[in-house]
């Protein structure tokens, strides 16, 4: 056996010398029966999209309407009859026709500009922005096949869950902090095709939370599933949340309360947003005698905005 081993060793050395091998001696003198075989393409292990370093949970996938319906929580809403105009069984209640008109004007605007994600805000609290955003979402889904998502992004003083008569969590703040995925924060009630994301659990720093980038990613994922996305935000003058939220939206709808909102504060709130973002104003809290004036105010605002853009 020793002679055979020495013969193989000598033959290998001679062959390596003849081929000009540059391998180290320890490799060149090793008797190899078969050369190793490698695949032309290296094997790659695909890891799931995770956010381990950020401390946030990964997105759920895939996202489709079938998955949404299967995983979205069905809740028994108990809406306020006085404020939820399209959930009390009276389609002719005061204010319903005005919301139908608002819906029509938004569709007209959509013919001229990309418009799906609408931020509803006001200058000060208690001017009717939550009332406007919730009823706008309701009137949208009254049209056959239309699907709307209503989001309560007022993390400071959320109101929508009370108006709809449902729970406030899990919700938007839980998603923004990575505690919940997009499926678990969404719920639906008795009104077909209306989906709702409540505010969620309390947030220590709402302005920083809404600006961390997760909201924009959420909207990008759910946008293909809805005809309209209506976002209720905090008032624009006291805090900066509304201007931050507007960057993720297509347009801003300003709510002004009749005989209540100071003119200088209404103008200041308007200045928080670029002119091209402002799509109109809603005059809230008018009397029946003042309704023609309310419509005129909205028309004149639209004409002024169009002139400014031109």
C-alpha cells in the first residue's frame, strides 16, 4: 500500500508541475478521485421582509379584498342617530342632500386631478370635521359598488369611534408603532363597503408618530382596494399633525363653522397647506335660511382656488 501511495503522490506532483499549478503544496499533492461539482447559479435563501432592527412588525402579505374581508373584524356598531345621517334610516334627513352635493363635486374634481385620499381638517376643535369626514364616507358607499375607508388620524382627541358606536383599538397608533398589522386595525359595521380604522391606543407623541413614514406605506398598500380614503385629522392651527398628514394625501378639505370660526384663524389654517392641496371648504352649522349662502361660499372658494392655481 505504501508503494501505491507514493506512486500516486509522485504522479500528482508531476502533473501539477506540468500544468503550472499555483495552488499551495498541501492542495496540489492531495489525491482527489472526483473534482467537486458546483451549480452554475448560487443557491439563495429569500428571507421574509422583516423589520427586526426597527422593532416594528412586518407587513402582512398578500393584501387583497378577499383577504381583507376574511380578516377584517365585523363589529356591531351603534351609531349616533343625530350625527350619522346615513345610518338612521332617513335618507331625506336635513344635511343628506348637502353631502350628496359634496360627493358630486369631489367626483368632478377627480376628473381634473388625481384625487382619492382626502384629509378633512379645520382651524379649531369642534367645528365639525369628524361629522363631515364620517358622513362623507357614508354617502360615498351609498353608491353601488363604491368602497370607502374612513381613518381617524386625530390621535389627540379621537371622536369617530364614539360617533360610530364602536371600539377605538386596535387602531392607527398601534399600526404606526408596529404593534398591529393593517388587517387587525381595520373593522366594518352594518353599512356595506364602509371600512374604518379607529385611532388606537393612546399615543405619547402624536406628531412624531404620524410622521414616521408608516402611514404613507399603509395608504400605498390599501389604496388599490378603495374608491375613496377619508382621513379625519386634528385641527390645523393648535398642532402640526394636519400639515404632516396632508403630505400623504391628495387633497385637503377645510371645514369652517358658521358664525363661530374667527376669520383670521381660518386664514391661518389655510396657510398650513399648499394652494394646490386645498380642494374646497365646507361651511358647517348653518341654519336653513342660510343654506343658499353656504352653497355660494363653497362655489366662490372653488373659483378662487382655481384662479390661484392658474
